């Protein structure tokens, strides 16, 4: 009986690990060269609300990597007047959001996976986004079955006799 209890404990631990690992993780890397810092904060707030509506959960909140600052100095005079210089600067504000969606939710509602990409499609022109997606190998099974189902439907439609 002690061996059976230990085996049950081992199986429970494996099932919990499998449940945790069966999720698709997304990371949004967002860069904005907009001078209004409040705008990127408002954008993050809106994205968090949209992500929560899809049923995803956050691994951590919004992270703020350091702001990058580029400066250029240009001579204003066409000749040798070194005192007449103009300074330009570009401030790049960055944010990072980490969240994940359980695969069970994706199987029940296939539109959840596309939601992560459609949310990213509604950004301003001065904002760039890069999406990283990681998933376990079994996560692609719903997509594989969907593609096979479409291929089979096309094959059946091609083999069906055409009415005159």
C-alpha cells in the first residue's frame, strides 16, 4: 500500500505538470517612438483588457525595459560656424507583456489563438510590435486536424460527380 500511495502521488504530480505545460505562451514586445508617454501606457491598459476578454492569464504584468534615447547633432550653418548646431533626439519607449492561453480553451474556441494576433493589429503607426509564441508540440494538433479536415473536404468535393 505505501507503494500505491507513492505511485498515486507521482501520477498526480505528472498530471499537474502536464496541465501547466499544455498552454500556448505569448510575449508582446512593443516599441513606440511617440513623444506622448501616456499613450503607450493607455495602449497597454487597453491591450490588457482585450487579452483578459479572450480568457488568457498573465504570467506577469507589463514590464518596462529601459527607454532608449538617440541624439543627433547637426550643423545649422552650411559652412564652418560650429556654434550654430541643432540637436535632435528620438525617444523609444518599450513595453513587454507576457501571457498564456490554456490549450483546452483553444480547442473549445478556435478563435482564441487568432485573438492574440488581431489585438496586435490595432496599433498606431508610431508603434511597432513583435509577437513571440511558444507552445508544446501537442499544441499544434488542433491546427493539423483542421488542415487535414479542409484537405479531405476538398478531396471529397473534387471526387463528387458534377451535375450537368
